[in-house]
C-alpha cells in the first residue's frame, strides 16, 4: 500500500493505574477526584526521605497467571494487562492471524502484517535489574534468573504486547523519559497515517517504585516530601507544590485507520488528529522557563494537522506539581493560542494518579479520549491556594469535574514532557 494521509481513530482503551485495575474504574476515580497516593509500607521505605507513592490499585498477579508473571518485569505485566483490555475493547477477541471462531470474530480480525505495537517505558525493567543484582551479590552467579535480560530490556513491554496480539508490521519502543508514552502513541499514529499499518496497539508503562529511584528523585529535590498528607501531596498549580509523587501502571489504546474500523463496524471513541514534537535544548532536567520548546511543539502540531484551534476545549496538562514546570506549560498555551486559551478546560490528572513517568502519556491519553467521549473534564484536586501566575494563564478545572460542550465537534490536547527537554503534544477530537 502506498503512503497516504489516512484518518486515524481510537477503537480500544485499557489501563491499570493507582485508581483502578481497568480503564472504567480509573475513569470513575478521575471524575470523582480520588487520590491513589498512599504511604509506602515496604520495610525499606522507613529510611527514605520520601515515603509516599501511588501504587497500582490491583496487583498484576491477580490478573496474570503467576508462572507467566515470573518471567515478566512489573512494567511488562502492567503493559500486558492494559493491552489485553484495549484489544478486547476494540473487538479483537483472538490473536491476529488465528482462525476466527465465528463469523463475528472474522469481522473483527486484522492482518498481522498490517498490525503494529508501540509501547514505551521511560526507565524499563529497573526493578528486575536492581533485584537481580542483589541476587548476584547475596546468593551468587547460579541463582540469577535466566529470564533477567528479556525482563529488564526497555523493549520488553512492547515485545510482549506484540507477541500477545501477533503484530508483524513493527514493534517499537520510544524512550524519552516522561514523554515516552505520548511519543509512542504519536509514532503509532504515523505508522497508520503513512500506510505502514492498519491497526497499532500503543501506550506507555512504568514500574519504578523501588528504593533506588525514590532515593535518587528525592535527593534531586524533584519529589514531594509531604509524607504526612499522602493524598494531598500531588498538588499541581498550588502555591505550596513541592514536587511530584511517583506512580506506576500503564495506559494503552488501539489505534486504527478510519477505513479499517468502518469495515468491521468498530465503535470509535475519538479521532487521533496527530502529534507535535520538539525539544527544549535547555537543560537535562529543568524545563525552559518560558515554555518556548513546548510552544514549538504546539505550533508543530498545528502545522502538521488540520486541527482548528477553535475546536479545542480541553487540555490534559503534563503538570507534575513542580514549581517551574507547571507554569511553563501554561505560558506556552497562552503564547500559541492567545485569548483562545481562555476556553480550554485544563485538567492535571497527576494530582490523582501521581506521575507515572513513561506510563503517564499512555494513561493520560486514555483520560483525554474518555473526556471527549463522555464530554466531561476531570478535576485537578488539592489546589488550596491557586498560583496567581497559573490563574493568569489558564482556566484550571478545580475540585470537581466539568462538563464540556455537548454539541458540535470538539478537540482536546494531551501534553507530555520529559527530562532531556522532550516535548510531545497529542491531539484528539470527537467524531
């Protein structure tokens, strides 16, 4: 098939997060303004400066058979759970290439040579790497698991999801820190748009609640140390915000060409309009304070797609609850969209899920798509004193969910940024 500029749609969603073990319970938690942050109960947490995090609500071993789980890093376990849900939600019961059990299954089939997978992780199998190193030191060479390398490699989640669905058009793993999940989805959109694939399973995953990452983030003053109030610790745009709260989990969507989806009568959640990408060129950790790189990504999105700024009504902001990053993003929105930004309902869902690093873009894409599908924007919780600079640049959805326009075509943005200055903006709209 020759390259085209095909319309791409979302036909399946899946998630496992601190708010729920699937997309539906996660969405219910977001709309209700529920926090998934808890005190860390592990023995090693007692000596940490940061003793809170947002673990998944449902342990993966409750979903994945234990013999299979033992061969997978926690990040891959999350990815498989979310991908299984998204695949089934899209109407693909069987693995691609398998003989359909019925005519109904045949209508939902996909050619494996036209099927891809793009699952990202910012850190990869860090828990496997560190745990197996401990085994090596304490128990010796012969006790190291033979599954260690396939478990710790950053492409393990994507490879395992590709095997799950039988993808042969390409299986990829973008790694761009906290922008990884969004970059994976943007890459998947391009795979379909340019004719490489008809269907792509895409998203992000992360599992880094471990003493070393928490100590490292804590020592670089990036994480909140509000241990006495776990559920109130992640507070984007609040004047007292003091860093992010580490979360874990995965968010995965099924992307499909509109033509392919129509042929099989698939339910469509939203159109995936496209992506805008840039880099700050500023600092390995700190965002460019005026949001110039983010603005460039937004401008890139507008130049590469047919998105009409007047359609945008909602933004799922990256907003991690850091003093510099939260406001820089809002400045960029104002710089590019001017007064039109007054009409954007801005939600910071990390106030509830914590920051899932490479999994954030996946989970927040699920939230963005569902916000359009249900026409309601999740709230930003824990804002007791709104930063005047944030208030001057954006309309923050505070406290409780807000209804979006019930008529006409509307669009939403999902922003994701990462250490190294990576900027990715995804756009979706109703169909």
